[in-house]
C-alpha cells in the first residue's frame, strides 16, 4: 500500500516537472517571435527590379518598435498599448464619378479653386474607408476638409492616426489641399516630439503625400492603371516580413508579385525615374513595391517612411473587402486576407499613439456613428457602394 502511494507521488512530481519545462519552452519561443517582430534595424538588400539608380541601397531602415517617445509600456506589445484607437478620415469635396475628370484635370493650367465643389461646403467620405478602419479594431472619426483650424487641432489631440483616402479631389491647392497640408505638418511635428502618430495615404492620398513631401505640384505623371487589380513587385524580400505587409499571411505575401491581388484605380502616379531623382522623396520615404500599368510602365505602388509612421499605397486595400461595383475588384480569400493584414498593420500603429478624447461627450461627438451612409451604388452608377456626406 505504502509503495503504491510513493509510486503515485513520483508520477505526480514527474508530470509537474514535465509541464513546467513545456511552459518554459513555449514562453521562450513566444519571446523569440516577439524579438523578431520588434527587430529595430533591418539591413536593406539591393534587390531592386528596376534597372535605374537605387538610392536606398545599403541604407538602414529604422523601424520604430515603440511609442517613439521612449514610451516603455508599448515596447511590451508589438501591436501597441492603446486598445481604443480612433482614426480620423479626411473628407473630400466630392465622391462623384462625374466630377472626377474635371476635378483631376492635371494638364490644365487653371487653378482648382475654380472647381464647383469648392464653392459649397458639402464633403464626402466613401464608407469603405470607415469599414476598413473598423475591421482592424478602431473606430473612425470624420475630419472635414473645410473644418476650422481649432476644430482640426481638437480632433488631432483625440485621435490616434489619420487616413487620407482615395477619390477625386484637386491637389493643386484650395481648401482640401491646405487642410491635408496642415494635418501632415501636425503629424510630422507630433512625431518629432516623440508623440507617435501614424498617417496612411491611399491612392489620391498617396499622391497627396508625394506632393506634400516633394513640395512639387507637377511631380505626378499619367498612368494607365484604372479598373484592374495588379501585382506588387517587392524591392526586396525583407519587405515581406518587416513593413506594412508584416500582418499579411506569408503565403499571401508570396503570391503578391505573381498574382493580381492589389486593386488599382488611378490616372496619376509617379515613376521610379522621377521618384529617385527627387531627394526630398528619397530622404523621406523608402519604396517597398513597384507595379506595372496596362502598358507595362512602372509606377511606385507602396512606400513607407523609415523615420515617421507615414505610409502610402497607390492601390486600394479597402476595396477587396468593401467595394463591389467594379467587377475587376478581387474578392478571393487571398485578396481579403491582404486587406485584413494592411488594416491590422495600420491599427497596430495607431495603438502606439496615446492621444485620447478629453471626455466621453467629446468621444461620442467625434464618432462616425453620428452619420448615416447612403447606398450610392444601388443603380450600378456609383463609384462606391456607400458614401457619407457632410454639410459643414
Ligand atoms: C462655408 O462655410 C464657411 C464657414 O462656416 C462660410 O463662411 C461660408 O459662407 C460657407 N459657404 C457656403 C457656400 O455655404
Ligand atoms: C517638379 O517635378 C517635375 C517632374 O519631375 C520636374 O520637371 C520639375 O522641374 C519639378 N519642379 C521643381 C520646382 O522642382
Ligand atoms: C519571413 O518569415 C517566414 C516565417 O515567419 C519565413 O518562412 C520566411 O523565410 C521569412 N522571409 C524572409 C524574407 O525573411
């Protein structure tokens, strides 16, 4: 009887020791994974498919793994510590297809201020950007391009990131451009002070970032890249694991350069030749991907700043999940996972920002929930399935 008891005690002790060992091994593996994710310095490889000058060869990309301001808390979590992030989305004078050509009449010498939309106070945000932000675990806040400056400052203090959406606004000047410029400067100044704050530009938003950084309103060129998905050609393999693609499943990332999973819909863009001959752009941004247009002409399709949490895509992550009007938009499982990965990246950057509303009342006032979108593509004529319209 006694030896039976002893036997049981020995068995229990052995089981406990084995369990402890397994736990310790798992904890070590987890912290190893985290170390890889937070690797602060990445040495770039020169794997640039375009034959021209490679200004980023042998540079080091410093990816900020923490809150920028020596915020120790956020180093604990790769996805940031602020689990209630708010993303401001900038409105545009119009979402409409019909005004698109005239609004974006780049070749015309006439100034944008003559466009009809700038004389009204209405503005628009496509609902797909709101859903995109929400799908990453954030709530969205409209920022109206014609909002007074004190209101922009109050909103900026409450939100954790800004999205410049795609669309059809003039980038030559006028209130939309001026507001975007103010927000851009606020983002850079905040980050300079160690107040981590991400900014993300999509399509027209990418073009906007290109102009704001290069300070050249004529830097863009025409491309033939409307209504079609296209591949993303990575400038190096490191991009796949250490950039805005880091939350996209590896097997999907590996398909991006061969399959057309990134929805393109733009008339303007910038070629590698122009990009790499502009020192302001090459100093500010790292190029991550290139894409050929319908005629095989390459344009810069994804960029990210090594210095600030500012990144831009000349393609449409949000459309794969939330837009259906254009039959060429990919909605496969891979395409959807690409969107979700980019959204996860944006929101994980926003969780590193510690801005917050000053009160519950302000928080509720800011929310997109105060507005109702309309079903704008019911007749098949809309550019977006749903749109929010604002009257200032
Ligand atoms: C637009 O709003 C501004 C500021 O509230 C106002 O001064 C201006 O008259 C408005 N314009 C129109 C066309 O309603
Ligand atoms: C702006 O960019 C265009 C195209 O690269 C170039 O021809 C022009 O000289 C630039 N303007 C300035 C002021 O740098
Ligand atoms: C990226 O990470 C995956 C697994 O996490 C690994 O299989 C792959 O080799 C890595 N790629 C590069 C270029 O480091």
